[in-house]
C-alpha cells in the first residue's frame, strides 16, 4: 500500500506527463483542445482516473471521450517510458463538468446582478 503523499506525487507526475503527451504525441483528430483537471490514483497504483474538460457541445464531448478511450493504451505505454514505476496504471478518462458548471453559475450571477434595480 502506498501512502497518500506518494499517491499525490504520482498523480501529479501522471498529469504533467499526460499533458505533454496529449499535446505532442497524440495525433487522433477526435481529441482536440482538452485540459486535464486532475488525476486520482488507486492505492495499489493499478488504475488512474484522469479528469478532463473540453469546450464544445455534447457531440464534441462524445468524440473526445471516444478518442481518449481509444488512445488509452498508447498513452499508457508512453507514460510507462516516462515514469519510474514497476507497473504503469491503467488510464480511465472521465469528463469533469465542474468548469462548465462554474461558467453557468457565473452567468446566472451576472444575469441576476444585471437585473437588480439600483438602490
């Protein structure tokens, strides 16, 4: 079992390395501009949940998720070359809706403030 500090360091390193790999190595046209928002690693380092956000509609999101699922094996292999781990975690990509949620809340707040009558 790994301690929580080590898990956090491994997750941070995975996020940094994956960001670079997505930008430079991945040539899948379905995966456009995405931002990795976080990585959670299982205690046994067998799995890594990679959270991402992207701009676009639901159709673009579905294409991006399909592209990432398809590229997961390739990215895991490339990641294995970069990391100094005995076993490279299996990558599971998950959409992180928090950014879109924050934008929507900000828009609602702006509309509420604009609609408020001055005192």
